[in-house]
């Protein structure tokens, strides 16, 4: 049992500074599976090592996706390891052999959590969800369900269900993304509106969006050229804008 700080330091470097130099990387299976079960940031950091063992050393982990699904909580859009998590989640969910109910559960849970996510995270996760629809067309029923959210008395999706197969995600619809189409940030609203159209076959490249921060969004808005918006029908001439005011005689606006 290691201290939390030491766990994090080891897991951050394990996948590229430890596993490649071990004669038997499979000796780390127990350590990584235990770390993956701890939860929070430690589980996120254990994903890199587990990914290597699964893909390169034939590790079988039956509850892997169930655990990955349980890691999706409101903090996932705020932690500093967000980019690492979504990069690996993109790899794990890239297989076309995954069942539709599993992918639909991930789409639905990500969409529900997106309702409280910051704009920089939304600009990343919406293209992420669109890519999942491109890979798994059977999940498009969430977008094109007849009558949509208006025809549903309540959402059948069970957010508290830990088992993806029992969450009833495929019976639901993506009213959350429809809500984001009215988001206060224009870029988020524009990104969410893409689902109203037929998606192209080419996937969106999200690599440049994984590290997007609120500071970058702010700088982008500040650097935009301001558009002059007319507020008065009459052009302002004096200090307080009145034609025959004494201030207009002595003070002018250049």
C-alpha cells in the first residue's frame, strides 16, 4: 500500500520509463489492476500501463470497460490528467467490435456530464462524441430517435447504474447535446449544432483540443476584431451626446 503521492509519481512514468525495460512486464499486472481499482486520479494514471499490458502482453481484464465507465464523473472534465484520459479512452473505444449498448452508455454519460463542464472541455468532448457515432453507426438512434426528447415523458437512462449494459442508454436520446446548442459560448453552440446535420465519414482530429484551456479561449476572444455596434440613431457630438448642450460647445469627441 503506497502513499497517494508516490502512487501518482510511479504511474506517471510507468508506461514509458519502467515497463519497456522490464524482462517480464506482466509482473506489474497486479500492481496496475489494484491501482486501477482505487479510483480518482490514480485510476486515470493506471490506464496507460494497463493499455500497454492489454495490447502488447495479452492481458485479459473482463471488467475493464465497466471500470472505465465508472471513472466518468463530474471531475473528469476538470482534472489536470484530462487530456491523458481522453486520449486513452479514444483508443479503447476505437474498436468496431464493441457492442452498441456499451458505446451508447459512454456517449450518454459523457453528454450528461457535459451539462456542467467548462467550455474548453465541451469543445473537446463534442467532437469526441461525434467520432464515436462515426465508428458505431448503430448508436445514431440516440440522435435520430422519433419524436426526440419532446416525445419522452422522462429519460429512461439510469445515470446511477454502474453496469453499462443495465443503464438503458440505447433507449434514450441526446437531449443534453440539444441543450448545449443554446450554450452561452458561441463556439460550443456551433459545435453542438453539428449533430443536427449528417456527419461526414472522416473523423475529427481531437489531438489539438485535448490540452485546450480556458486561458486559450479567453485569448482567442480578446484577439478577435471588435465589431462596431450602433447604439444611437444620432451621431454623438458632445460629451453627453446632446446637440444643443453647453458641454457640446466646449467638449468634442474625436
